[in-house]
C-alpha cells in the first residue's frame, strides 16, 4: 500500500488555565454531564496549572517516530490532530489536503477496542473528512495494538523499574466505562466485552512476561451518574481492600493508557497514592510506554505492516481489528455508542 503521510490522532488536552473549561465542554458535549461534575474535573486540571501533559507527550512521541522513520529510510511526514482540543483533527486534515496528501495512515493513541477506545476514532476520521470535503485524503486507521510484542515488553519493563519492594501486589488499571458500553464492545457476533477482555489479555501478557501469577485488574476515572453501572472495582477502593488483607505495597500499572493523561497523574499519582499513604502502604506507579523507544518502534512496525502487507505482530489469539478506511466500522453494529444516561 502506498501512503503519503501519517496522522497521529489523539484525545487532546488544555495547555493553559483558560483552556480547561472549553476543553471539558468539548469532551462532554451531548452527554448530559452536570455542571457540578465539570467543576470537579476542572479543579483537577487547575491543580496542575491548567495544563494536561498529553499534548506535550504526544509531540515528544511524534518526534521519536519521525526519528525512527528516518532511521529506516521511510520518507513519511507526520501530522498531529486531536478530537477535543487544538490542534483539532479537522484543521490538521485540511492542512494535509493543502499539502497534497492523498492517502495517509492514522495512528490512534489507544491500544484497545470499544466505543471510546476505537469507534470514536473512526468517527473522528469521518467527521474530519466531511469537514474538509470530497477531496479530503483517504485515511486508513491502524489496528489495535494491545497485544503487540513491543508494547507488552515496554510495559513489562516499566513494571520492573517501579517494583522495588520486596513484597507487593501488582495492580493493572484502565479507564472505566459504562457496563453497557463494554457489553456492546466489538462485533455483536463476539458477544461483547471486547474492551475489558483485551485489557485482561494485555495484563495477562505483561504478568506472564514478568513471571507473576497473582495480580489484579481494576478500573479508574469513572465519571458517570451514580445510578449507571460502570466497570468496577475502582482503584482507590481496591487499595483499601488490599490494605485490609495486609498487603504491604502496591505497584500500579496503567495498562489502559499509552501516556500520562491527566487521569493518570490525578487518579493514580495523586488520589491513589494518597490513599495508600494514609493506609501505611508503600506505593509505586509504573511509567506509561510512549516515552520508551520501543513505542516508536511499534508505531513504525504498524506502518510497515501496511507498506509490506506483512502479517500482524501480535501475542494473543484475538483477531487483529480496528483497521478500516475513511471511518467505516470494523463490522456492522461494532462498538455501538452508549445511550445517553437518564437521571433517576
């Protein structure tokens, strides 16, 4: 397959105090999130000066990918666009068209399936192309990479570096989603739960690499109404449970994130760490993988799969999924969006 460019497609985040509220309104538009919840989340961002680390980390990762492309002799410009904050993907795709790009691969900064983790990126691609018009570049989204050998090895080494305690419990975390959304994750023929099953498989692969038999998979960053069921247990509640069992230390691996989103630095580095401290537990958080050189190598390997039409590099029996043209779905009714919650 011949391509002209790579589009790095991410979530986006504010880079100053005045940007926080407009950013959060973009994220939650149409979801019925009450203003009080936005006030709460805005305070989390303002705690860090109104700046999310995600845009900076994306730019650093892009630079590493550009260097890896150059090392391999691949002349492929990399563009950066976001779903929720500048640079917006619509603006980026318009620039790609102006630059003469006709067909590009798209790397989404999510390793998994599910509505928020995969289908929304298809929707971003479709929306951006509609905004640009009939001459928009063709955009081919790269596949889910939760089981890529380079991803797993980078995460495993991050856990090794964090796990300095003689005795500890390894706990994997990922962003919680409504239980109904997880039920709808994947093609209906699979029976749902593609998101939680892939999270569990990635955790298993990392634990196996580390020769660890006992570990937990929990969730974080719930934001929905209390009457709507979400994936549980929550990381803070789980730390309390471990303390009650006499576990002296916990090492948390944010397996569901590829970089330090604000949810990582707030929910894990702040709330979870503080909870462990109050309970007298030692606590460490493994680094996210996008600063590891293997992450850039992985992105380029996903690119070369297309360029060379090579078999996917993967460690699990899960089907390679998530790769489609111009925002089409992986399968009919795949990862149906959750219904807007109603208040009791």
